[in-house]
């Protein structure tokens, strides 16, 4: 079953539609458009459309754009997979790296997605863990392999910019650092480095974001 937002939901993170109703429109057989967020889509599928049988697996994406490093905290694509994980359903998020004003290389995800997913499912996805997959911006024959990675770090490359219009509105837009600069500063073993080296990045993400070292230090201070 395909359940997707009817409009672009970039950077909505794990938000829910709470202050207004949302619609579920059947586009064709087993294909639905939801007038809400990616998280709404998962809830709609599980609680409204598949009440007779819980999904065995949730696949989110393939997203038009990368979800690397701290971007996973903004990503609606990753959030949909997280929501499924919260509900106890194994989930994988897929995203494709793109260049501005260049078409997405969908054939790369189409070719490699089943290969990657098969290996992920054979190893099984632990409870409270989801898998974040990013495809590099190359044709499928130029992919250099698959890397199991950790979440990387990047410097913030967006900035608030003002455009001239009657309302004097502001936008979050690219600053002096573009996406390519982020790839140049990749740390070894990270999702960013894998993409820079034309590899597919596979990163397990946990629902538990507790920082264990600080947890132990604070326990000592408050004991």
C-alpha cells in the first residue's frame, strides 16, 4: 500500500496535524494521498487503512534530496520511519542525494534499493531501531559499494535570507556553504564520507537518544 502526503513536506520533521483535520484521498487501488505530514501518513495507514493487518514493514521515500548528518532531525522522510518504529513496525528511510537544478537519478535507487533492502532484512532490524539509507548522486553503475555508517556532523549551511516582496517575508535558504562543502568535511566512517566516496550509506538510528556518558556523569553529581 502507498500512502503519501499530497504536498511537499520537506523539513516538517516528526510533526503531527493537530490543529486542523486532514483528509485521506484514494487516488487509485491501494494508493492514498494524505493532506498532512509524513507522520500522519503512517498513522493513517496503520489506524485507518490497514486495520485488519498491521504492516510487516514501512518504507519511507525515496526522498528527493539527501538526509544526512543532522538533517535527519529535520527530515519528514526519516520521521515517517521513526513513527513506524515507535509503533513496533520495522522501517527503512530512503533518500537520494541531488544537485541543485539537476534531475534526481531515480534509476540508482531503483537498481540498488532492492539489493540494500534484502540485506537489511536478512540481518533483521532490532526493536527501537530504524535504518536510514542514502544513495549517492551518481548513475547506478558508478556506485562504489555500500557502507554501514554512523551519523555524521556538518556545519550549518542554511541561513535566513530576506527577499523583496510587499510583505517583507523571510526564507530559510542556502548560505555561503553549499552542500558540496559539507561533503568535503566528512569524518571517517560517517554517512557524509560514504556519499562523498560514491557509496550508498546505511545508518542505523535509535529511538533512544540518551547520551550515556553524560547520563553517568549527572548520576554522580546528583547522588
